[in-house]
């Protein structure tokens, strides 16, 4: 798979920002299967009617076998690509607590999660087509070269799928060195720092609560290749895929508004894989 962007770029085509969606095509992804047993967090059915890629929880931060199977079947029916959303082993903390996991152990756990999801994807007549870390693991792999390399080793063990991650991250750099496909991702509903990273969730304003702001940010990222940092600076952003978090209240309605606005802006919403 060709590199879909793994860093910020200094230049761009006329009328567009430096990281505008290549060819005017953008993927829309969301985190799904984030439930466990009788408890369900994400509206999987509604989101699967809007998104083009589904990051399916693989049981370590959320998701149980029955939920994984159901979401894979629904995704297959609707032509939505399936990605393995791998995490630290942290059900109690929803995968949002950073952990110091030895690299060989983390690599094995990443491969294990991908393999578990692949069983259900294949049973549904499709396949896992990419990998995206979740929560604390995603953020840790932006800066931590050792943890990023361990994630990539786990992906390689599981067959070498493309990796979805933050532009300029150690994760995408490590994936590229190993010859894996890399896909740059931006976030519609998260605040950015002036350095192009995500504002930590523990800080005020880290999550955008206004639907209008989320929609405007989505178009700005995909069409113009830029975003306003929480401190006011304009930051260039590379993105082939745009994430709307599935656990946000009203996520399905918000994702539908985002997709409609992207298409109204002349962009084509389509899966990258």
C-alpha cells in the first residue's frame, strides 16, 4: 500500500492547505464495538451507516467476542472496512491509562488482538485491513520510540497490515521503516497543540463539544489541510482519514453531519484501504 502521508508538509496545491486530502478524497473512521457484555457504549449500527472505516475494539480496552462478531458482520454487510483497534490491557480504565509494558509482551498482545478480530472478520466474509492503536497506546506511540516499535512488531507478526496514526509520530515512522503502509489521521473532535499533537484529555478544552465546531474543523482539515491550535496558531495537518469518536454523545448524528458537510465542500468520502 502506498504511503498516505506520515508527516506535515511545507507546501500544497493552489487553493488548498499543505495537508489537504490527496485528490479530494477523505476516509471517515470511528471507534466501534466499545461495549462489554450487556453494557454498550457506541451506537454501532447507526455509525456503520455513515463511516467508511470501523476501528473495532479487540477486547483489551472494550469489546467482547460476541460484540466483535456482530460488528464485523454489520460492517461486511455495509461495505465498511474493518480495522483492529489495539490497546493496552486495560478494561477498567478503557485503555486510557498509560502503562509500561515490556516491548516483547506488547508486541505479542498487539498481534493477539489483531488475530482475534481477524477470525470474526473472515467469518463475516471480509478481512481486517488496517490497525489503529487506541487511547493511551496511541498517544504513547506518538513520542515513545520503544513502544511504537513494539506496536509495529505486533502488526508485523500478524501479517503486516497498514497502520493508521498521527502524522509525524514515532509510530508511523517505525511502520514505514518496516515497510508497512502508513495512513495519516486527523481528529474532528479533538483539540490540537501548536506542535500538531492532541491536547491530553485531562486538560480543559481537549474535546470539542460544539457540533458546529466539529463540522467546521472537519472541512478545514480535509479541504484546507490546516487546523487552529488550542492556543490560536494555525497548524498544518496531513490527513487521509478523519476520526469522529464513537463514544461522543450523539456520535452518529455528528458523524452524519460531518460527512454531509465534507461532501457539500466537494470532497469524496471513501475508505483508504
